[in-house]
C-alpha cells in the first residue's frame, strides 16, 4: 500500500511539473486562458488507437511521411517512429491553429486567441524530412565513427535522451528522435526558449554534446 501511495504521489508530481512547463508556452493551445492544457495532445481515456501513436495521443490527424532523409546517413530506420508521427501530427505544414482544436476525444475544443499555426518542419509540400537533422536513426554501439561523435551512451546524462522504439519507451535506448533535442513540455529552459530545446545553443553546446567539432 505504501508503495502504491508513493507511486501515485510521484505520478501526480510529474503531471503537475509537465503542466507547469506547457502552460503559457506555444504548446498551450488554450492560452491566454489557463484551463485544460493537456487535453489538446493527450486523452486520459479513449485515446487514438492508431498504432503510430502512443502516450494516450489525442490528435486525429495522421501525417504522411515520404522520406526521413536522403539515405547518406548511417543506418536510418526503415519507417518513421511514433515520436516523429506525434510531432508531425502538428508540424507537417498542413495543420493550422484552428486544427489544434480537432481532437480524437473530448472535442472539438476552441483554441486560444494567441495560438499560431504550427511551424512546418518538412521540406515544402512533399512531407519530407530530408532537409532536417536525421531522426529515427539508430546509434547503437559501434555504428557511428568515434572520430566524429561522442559516445551515444553519454548523451542521456547530458539531457539528450535516446529511445527504444521496439518498446515505444525510453529504456534500452539507441535511437535519435525529435524528442532527443526537443522537450515538448518545457519551453523556457534553454535559449532560444521558443524552440523547446533540451540543451543550450551557446557555443553550440547542444550540437557538440554529440558531434566532435
């Protein structure tokens, strides 16, 4: 019983911290109000059952991805990850501010007056990520040349998590995703704040954590 209470308390504290990080940020689609912030992305019940989504995803739109990158990078995943699909369900260039209120459950919702159209991170209109930093790339041991990269095993300790896509969770981590560099729940930690970065851009810290330059 005590263990259950501790787990519930920790879960509650985590939810409070995540709410605090999103409230008032560009991922708060309810601003300038302070009502239901989480519901625009997550549903506590009856979430989207599409196998491309996890984390009780509450978005309806499923993006179409034609290419992750140009194939010259080491060991790309053969298909996009659930993390990438979650990000692109808002950021593929087809979604507007009004679309943020179209939910799988508990909707539709009216978005706040200050909500802008989500930035498009694809290459124009072809839903390609070939002009972006590689994502869904396996960096398991001995894949990346040590002359160009620091050891991937050190990246999570520097706040750049890797993901175990076979289990849809962090754990036996070896895959770089959008969420390796971006934390969707925390906007104001590192500069520039609006990019939801997990590390600072000063002296290219977020780059040199992984890349030897």
